[in-house]
C-alpha cells in the first residue's frame, strides 16, 4: 500500500464568476443546457449575480465570444454551450470543427478554464437525450468540469 500526493479540485462554486456563452441556433435544446449549467453552479454555491449568459447566433461564433470574454479577465471560467445537429449538408462538419478547434485554442492561449458543452449529434432526438433527458445534461456536466478545473488550477 502507498500514499501518493494528489491535487484535485473540489466542486465549490462560492465566489466564482462565470460567463456562459450559448448559441441561439437550436435554442429549444440549448436553453436546457443553459438551465442545467446554471442549476449546477447555484447548487454548488454560486450566486446568480455572478453568472452572465451571453448569446451568440450559432456554434461557429462561440470561439470569438469566448476570446473576447477571456480578454476582459472578469471571469474565473467560461462555459461554451451549443447544439450542432447533422443535416443533409457538409455545413455540420465545418461548424463542429471550427467551434471545437476555436474553443480549445482560446482556452490554451488565455489559460482560462473553458468548458466544451457543444452537442454534436446526428439528430434532434440524440440532442434532447443529452439536454436533460436520459443521457444527462451536458450543460450541467460542463459546468461541473469548469468548476473542478478552476479549483485545481488554484492549487498549482
Ligand atoms: N449552428 C449551430 O449552432 N448549430 C447547427 O446545427 C448549425 N447548422 O446546422 O447549420 C449552425 N449553423 C450556423 C453557424 O453556427 C453560424 O452561426 C453561421 O454559419 C453564421 O456564421
């Protein structure tokens, strides 16, 4: 048996300021992700006054707004939320690729925890399943991941 020093973040949202950047496209799904994220933050001690929701047209616009918000240095973390649902055109692949690459790039360049809560699904049913139905709520999961990352980074 051995003991190893482990550094890990607690899910404590007290005093944490969070920006939620969410796309309007497929709002029927995205609103449930926002609700899940806010619920998770508040249940872990965040104040509603410390949470801002910023809406953008579609998932493609998420990285730009994440970058703008990261530059303002006003938030401890950002939660990016959206839903890209595969249609009959290759647009899906371009939007998913640019949104995911862009969000990762902003997180690495800014050093700010940015959660990736973008659903990329084949159909609406799969999106609904991940927005509060039987596959959980990706908005809440992303909020928890951002909180844990903020808290683990504080300890390094
Ligand atoms: N944006 C989404 O967030 N989800 C989608 O499913 C989607 N589809 O299917 O096209 C989508 N497109 C819009 C895109 O994100 C941009 O807003 C648009 O291209 C203007 O820049």
